């Protein structure tokens, strides 16, 4: 943002300024706040809503910034706080009580709603760390809590918390039996296991007690975990998101998740007593060539009966897709929406279209969305996304991907006679918050409605298949209407319309 732009923007009224500032990057917001006293309240409010402090080394500055102001404007703006650990010698004017002054800020931060705690064990083990811990436990209005690595001290702290967050993200080795989990509507766990940690134990531990059930959890996100034991705890679960990524061992060698790590899910024993009806099952495997998770994927689908399945094309693995097609054709199948991520290798993408897609012809699928990412590993920061967003036509560089984007709708319509909607999305992965290291798919989408010659025939019927060679029209609809259809197919209202066999448990 140039000085001339600041002068021009300075003439706008506060309502317009608020809209503009909400779309600016943090760097531009800072420049705007420094350049004009008139707009500084608008810009400062956004800047101060999300802050990051390094503890204990940044405690003194954080205290002065937030509390040494008469009207308390800065403190009232604070809604999202990240606390990171900064090891090493600390020199501050408060005589080593940096954590204590951070605790003083938290005690007065009545509008704080989101808290991120990095290296929580190290912070709590620091001098006066217990003071910060006490301040955290007194936060009664938190709606989101994230602790990426939690140990014994962190679990004890969470056990004393008075808040009831609706969104909780934890990274721990064993399942945490915490009361704050019982009221959360969305839970994200990373690296958690139900396996015994004792060296002399070769078998799995029993499932958590019935007192550990999570009746309010509707969204569950698991990273590198055996899914079905945790699904069994969430009786009202609607959305399950699974992520499998490589981790480093002690020698900095990458270890990839495999079916052998998921003894509950791949052993089939849990399936006997588990009946879940998901709206959405989303499975993402960072490296589908190194990680062998076919059995985990298949058994999870069989146990959860999803309406929407979001999955990668797995480089055209015909054996996996043949098994998925068999599940989709079963009388108990509820699958109506297939969301497939096509990435990296364009040859394997066309192999999937030619060999795997036809397997789904008689599965009664109503909607297919293809997500195109030319380079899955090229993750952008949120600010870079803001720069590239207007140039969405350049997200796909090679002509082969652009050709696929143009021809895919017709390919889908021909392959699956029951289809009513088709969507093609293209984009890239974006990391919106460096502190949390979570990525999302940023994209532009096009949607089509498929009309056929026999409009009165039921989806998947012989009449529809007979019309395959008759007139078929792809009618493009607006992106807003497409997103409405997407939300409807993923929601409870559509799931309730599905009729299942009477013997469905």
C-alpha cells in the first residue's frame, strides 16, 4: 500500500473503512494504522484482535502493550491469543516475573475467546509457570482451545479449566479423559493412541470407559490415528476428517502411516458393535504411494455409512476403487456425493478417469466434485493467497490440467448416469495460521446441472441407463447456487431423506 493510496483511502467513512480493512493483510493494516490517525481505531481493532506472545521473553512488552493504556481499548480488542515458548536467558524489568505479567493480562482479558498454547509443558515448568497456568484455568469464556503438544502438566491444567470450549485441538500420545471434551461440538486430536504404552504389552488397551463418551461432538478431526475407537465414543458424530502425514523418527527419517498402525479399525472386531451414520467422511493421505491405508479407508467407510465421501484419487489404484465401488453398490450404502482430489500426476489422473470412474456407474451417486491441484505440496501462506486470488486462471499452469478442467464435466456425465450435479474446483493449499500449521483448499468452482431425456426415471434405474445415448445437457449454474447445493448434500436435512433397509442396525 503506497502513501498515495493511504491518503485516498483516508477520505472514506468509517463503515467503508471497516470493510476495506477486514480484507487487508496484516502488513498493510499496520501501515494503514501508522499512516493515519483518523483510521487507526479501525485498523488497530483488527490488529489487536489476534496477537502472539513469546513466553517468557516477550512478557514485559506484552504487559506494557495491553495494560499501560488508560481506556483499556487494546485489552477489549483481544479475542485470539497465541502463547509460544522462547527458551534461553531472559532479561526484563520485572525481575524474572515475565510469566506473571502475562498472567495479569489474561486475568483481565474478558473478551478472549481463542487460546493457542505452544510448548505448554515447558512453559508450565518455567519459574512462575504455575501463575500463568492458574490464569488460564480461570478463563471461563473460551470458545476455542488448541494445545498442539500436551503432556502431564498440560493435562492436569486442562482438568482444572472452568471454560467449556466448543472447539478443542489437542496433540497427545494417549486418549485424554477430560471433562472439557464432553461439551465440545468439534474435537481435533493428533497422534493420540489407545494402545498400551508399556513395553511388555503386545495388545491394545480396552476402549475408554462409558464415562468418556462424547455425546456433543458432531465434528471429529484425527491426525495419524486409528479412527474407529474414537468414532465409537461420539454417538452423534456427523463429520469425520482423517489426515495421515509422515513423521520424523529419532534419526530424522520419515515414517509413513500404515494399516498395521490401526489395529482396531483393520481388525474388524470393533465393527460388530459400531453403527454410525456420517454426513461427511473426509480422508487425506499426504503420501498415497508410501502410506498403505486401503484397509483403514475401506473399514471406516463400511462402519460409518457416509453420505459424502471426500478422498484422493490414489493415483488410480484400481484395487482400492473396486472395493469402494462394491461398498457404494451395497443396499445399506448412503453414498450420494463423491468429492475426489486429483493432484500432481496428470497421467494417473486420466488413468483414474478411464479405469476407476466407470466402476461407480451403478452406485446411485447424485453429485461428483473434482478438485484439481497441480502441485499438492506447494502450500501458500494466507497473505500470498490474497495476492494470487484475483489470478485464479493461473493456478493451473500446464495445458494438460487446463484441458482436464474443460473436459471433465462431460466425462463425469457420461460415466455415471445417475448424476444430477457436477462441480470442478481448481486451486491450491493455503496455510492461514502459521502457528497451527493447518492447511485448507482454496479454490474457484464451476457447477453444472445435468438434464437428461427421461427426467421422470429414478436415479440409477434401467430407464436412466437406457437414456445414456440420448440427449444430455450440462447446464452451468452460478457458484453461489452450487455452494448451496454442496451445503445441502452435506447437511442433516438431506441425510434424513435417505431410506435404509429395515434390518439396518
